[in-house]
C-alpha cells in the first residue's frame, strides 16, 4: 500500500501517496483520483525513486477551492510547483501518461528549471488526435459512438456500479492490443478513477484550443517519450511529433502495445524506465 500524506502549500492542501526510495518523482494524470492502492504506471517507478502520486485539485482529499484557481493545465502546473516547494525539492522528475503526459509537456514549457527530466507517453501536443480516425475520440472512428456512451455513463453519479465496471472494462479493452492483457491489468492493486468535472473542463474548456507545438521547440527539458505502436487513444504519430519538436527528447516505441505499454510489454517498459535513471 502507498503512504498517504497531506501536503500544505500556499495554494491549498493536497493529498499525495508516497512509495519507494531514491530521487523524487511526481506522477499524476489530469483527471484521475488516486487512493492507497497506488497506480500501475506509478508503480513502475518505485524501484528507482521515491514516487509522489498526486491527487490534483478537487480529487480525493485535495483542496476543492475553485474561488481563485481552476482545473486548467497552467493552474495545475502551478499547483504541482507549490507541492514541490512545500516538499523542499530543488528539482524533481515528472512522469505522466496520456493527459498526464500532456500536462508534463506544459510543465516542461512553464518550469524547465524545476525538472530533472520528464518521462511521458501516449500523448499529443495538440488537439489534432481528436480528428485522427485512428483515435477512439474521433467521430470517424468505429468505436467513437460507444466511447461517448461510456463516458456519459461514467459521468452520471447515478449509474449502477455494475454498469460502471462493465463500461470501464470496455474502454480498457479498446485501449489494449492484446485482450489477455486485461487480466494482468485487473490482477494488481490500482487506482485512478475518472473525475468527470476535471475531464469536462479539459474536454470543453481547454481541448478546443490546446496546442503546445509552437512552444515545445523552445524548452530545454530532457524528455523520455514512449508510445505503443497501436495506440487507439493518442495514435503513435503524435508522440513521435512531440519527440521531434523537443530539442532534448527521445522516443521509445513499443511494437506490441496499444495505449498501455507498461502493462502489455512490462519487461521492455521496465528496461526503458531503468535507462531514464542512468
């Protein structure tokens, strides 16, 4: 189990779950809520580092104060900086998957001097993935109508728990290259419940104009970028684009993975991760 910590900052109190030993690594996702079960992506880092798995504003027991702040990436990065300062770290590594990776790109642009490096994957530097037929979020994708139904159901607090579990499984299966990987995914302690309020803010307030590409070429942050070749959420070409734009980025492709290479190609992902700590 992960150790719960409540971190008091100048921007409010944030719930953080801690595990591992070594240099500090911050892990979070733009619209997920964690608990003491930790997270499968974050778990991969605990062999090399002390991992701080952060519940962002309005997630878990973190502050829900929205009188001055909002759910935007910029305000979220400022929250993470406040947590870093409260913990007393000069720098830390930031790791993020999917929209957590998108958040990392924003962090690299805003505060490059606060980061040792970033480890990120399954991401896009713009909203273009929403118009790519290879993404389940594109209206031209055959799974798009169903994913919309699932997200609407998950966003309804009155949805029965059985229906929520079935919908979550279906969403996961769309994002796995090998169906049998699902059994591995659910066999281990994990958390990361979708927070609909934060997802809605991202979807309707930020995503329509989201484009970090003009700024990425100017950041000096070292970036270790990875992606599954068959990624059905943010197709591989978008991680490749981000890696090409960033002067100090490398790209690792996982040929037998969809959106979750840290599950589908776990041994190869562990080797990749070890290389980021050399």
